[in-house]
C-alpha cells in the first residue's frame, strides 16, 4: 500500500523559513508529477508548486513565487518544499501529491504550517 508522509510543518514567525518533506512508502510506479498543495481554514485546496520528476521542470503559484522552492530526490521518491519569507497568509495545511503517468493520484495526510504575525 502506497503512503505519502509529510513532515517539517510547525509554527514560525513572519519572515521565517520552513522546509517540508514528503516521502513515499510502498511501491509507486512511474511517478510523473510531484506537487504541494495547501488548504487554509475556510478556503479551498490550492496548488502551491509542482515539479516534473523527469527533467525537473517546476511551476509555482503566483503567491509563492520567489519565496518557495520545490525540489525532489528521485532515488528516494521524495519531494521537498523550501519556504522562505513566510507570511501569515501562508498558514495552512500543506499536502503533497504524486501523479503517475497512468493518472493515479496519491495524497499525503497533510502537515500544518502556522505563521504568526
């Protein structure tokens, strides 16, 4: 059974940094895209960033461009999200998600990031 496990969330002050990690356990065949989403209280889940496993092409939401960096370790099937210059509006539960070439999507259970003013 495949599981994605996020780590690295926590409480940080405005302007601080956090690094999220997402590791996959079990066998995931042919991962295509690895990404991070977030859901703030009372809001819909939104895409934060994604990275193409093969080639490393990245894409970011406008709200995090220049502050967040997504990266991956293909050998470990792990994706990271380095978050700098954090703002209170970045407070949310952050979820990682992997999409395979066959269209199967996996989700982690989420890790809470809280940015205090």
